[in-house]
């Protein structure tokens, strides 16, 4: 009996940025739980506030400093007791500057060092002042994160690969997350099994280049993402798998065929293309052409006719002319996306494109608006095209109103259904009756047919 009873402390985590930060925030909570830190819904009265930050665009990074100002006031109100930690990609990229601008921050910890939080906190308590740890340690955090973890809900994220060696001209990720590294398959499978035992039914495998996954298999031989997905699909109770974000250059034929052959894999792919102009793709150092992207989309639709796609676009990258933008619009019109994210190019310190002649902001904005109007139209058309279809829906929990239950379609659409039974965690067939801009509404289908991931008959309806 050597368990110590610890004082409960309140931990509030603010998460900016991508799904990988969402995963990291959950893991930081797991790291701190043994020290007595329990999640708190607001920063008021918290003993520790972690701001997990994003550096991808200027606006994201600036958000950190405005939010820190508010935290400083709360810290003062606590008589200096509240500890403030800044983690994530801004911590990695601008840690020193951050401590200069906000000396009241106690801890600055990079994305590969947060398993060391307990010792860093102890260091602050011991020595006072601020502590910064933006190492890329030789030991990986995944070997040091606790096995105990809080339940993540019906849908959860699982990071399997991190960092990036591709060095696109515009992107900070290779600098903030470091070199590409894949986790060994055994540790991923163990984490997935634990999640499923805690009620998770859908897992999104995460990586900055997730389809470049090449982790060590149990017998020392490297596993591809396709192999890992096949093994994960064998876990009892794990009904759905997704993976994000993929790079077109790493989209192998085997992975494409997995969308036909792996019953857990959803007919849905986030495949950022960034631009439809080969000249700009080359300037971006993307290492693929617009036609490569077209071929991947066509092949996936061939093997899995009800496949739907999402993507990312950067508008106004240095060198982008009207003709380059027209090529992007043409690619968008001919592909037909279920949803897509588009951003005005934001010059990032230390990246190659930042030092080139910039496209005037007003011109880039006008192009962005034109693209976003088309993407909005496509998203509405996609959601409307699902009306009348019967889709298998994974229920995730109570809806916002009494008597409603919420879930996700195979296309990650939020679905709301009036349902009496507590169906959370189950997949049930739902007839879609109505579409909203960001969700759809349906009724439980009386048809008791097996709730497979999808129905190939949907193809005609979705892309008519
Ligand atoms: N690993 C992913 C992308 C990670 S960043 C990939 O290879 O596609 C997510 C998205 O942010 C990118 O797809 C890109 O569209 C956008 N982005 C990245 N850097 C940007 C910048 N400097 N300005 C504007 N958008 C950017
Ligand atoms: Fe950034 Fe390119 Fe790597 Fe994606 S592939 S994380 S856009 S450098
Ligand atoms: Fe942002 Fe870092 Fe993710 S820069 S997008 S939080 S990898």
C-alpha cells in the first residue's frame, strides 16, 4: 500500500489547430492525472491552464497572444497560484519569443516533449521562474505516455505517425513537429484495443503524412498503413476506421484497394491537393501534379463507387496568376467535393515561400471568395444528395434537444435522429430526410438489413 492520496487540482486545456493537437491535449491530461489534476471546464479558478497552440497560419499564432493576455489576468486574480503552460507548435517555433513577450508563462513545452510535463512542473515549483523544453528528445513520447487514459468517447483520434520530411514551400510543420516518425504497430494496436474497451467504436488514425506510415511490425518487419488498417479492423467492437491527413504521393494502389476490401474503412478521404496548377504545385514543392490527384480520385471511385472526398486549398501562393487560379477552379468543379477547407496563403517565418514576391492581398481574397462560394455550393449539393438515401449511422450520444440522438454518417456528416432508445455506440440504418448546411436529419429505418458501412447504390445519387 504505497498509494499517496493527492490533492485534487483543476486542469483546463485550450486546444487550437489540428486533430493531432486534440489528441495531444487528451494525452497531456492523461500524463497529469496521476499528479491529481482533473479536467475543469473553464480557466477560472484552475490550478493549471495549458494552451496547446497552432503555428500553421499567422492568424492562428496571433490568437495565442491575445488569449494569453486574458490568462494573465486570471493568474493575477489567483495571487500567482495558477500555472500557465504553452504547448504545441507555437511553443516549438517561437518559445523564446513567447517567454519574452509573456514572462508570466511558467512552462513552454514542444509537441515532442510533453511526456516530461511532471518533471517540468516540479522544476518550476523547485526553482521558480519559467522553464522551456522544445527538445526533440531521442526517446519518443509514445514510449513514455501512461497506459492509463481517460475514455475518449464513441469517436476518437489515435496518432500513429508524426512529423514531416516533405518540406512544402509554405509549411511550418517539418520545423514544429520534426522529422517523420511512425509508431510501432504493437503500441498502436494496444492503444486501439484499450480505446474500444472504453467504448470507442470509430478511430481516426492521425499523422501529418499518415499514408506514409511505415511502423515496425511485431516481428520487426515494417508495416504499411494498409496492413495496420487490416489488423485494426480485426478488433472486435471497432466498427469504423478513418485516416488523415494523406499526401497524394503516398496513395498506394494497395491503400486504394483497402477502401474496397477493408469493411471498417469509410468511403471518405481527406486528400489535400492545395492547387490545380502544376506550376504552383511545383513552386509549392508538392511532388505531385494535378493529374496525379485526378488519377487517384478516379481510381478510388472505380474501386469504391460511393467514395466522397474532402481537400485543402491554398490560394495566393507566391507566383499564382489568374490562369493558375482558373486551373484550381477547374479541378474543383470537375472533382466535386463533399467538403473542403481553403485558406489564403500566409507567409510563415523560416519557410522558403515567405521570402518570395507576394500576391496582393486583395487579389488573393477575391480568388478565395470565388473558390469558397463554389465549395459551399458543392457541400450543400453533397448534403442534399444524401437526402433519400439510407445510410448506416454510428450514434455518438444525446442530441441537443430532448428525444434526439446524434451520430455520424460514413461521410462524417453529423446526423440528428429522433430516437427513443439509447443507441449510443451502435450503428443503425437511417433514412436521411433533410439536409442543413453542416448536418443532416433522418429517421431510423425500419429496414433491418445489415448495417454495412455503405451501399454502392449511393454512387448514382451522390454524383448524378
Ligand atoms: N499534412 C497535410 C497538411 C497539414 S497543414 C498535407 O500535407 O496536406 C493543413 C493545411 O493548412 C494544409 O493542407 C494547407 O492547406 C494549409 N496551410 C499550411 N500552411 C499554410 C500557409 N502557410 N498558409 C495558408 N495555409 C496553409
Ligand atoms: Fe506541411 Fe507539406 Fe508536410 Fe503537409 S506534406 S505537413 S503541407 S510540409
Ligand atoms: Fe497547427 Fe501544428 Fe497541427 S502547426 S495544424 S497544430 S501540426
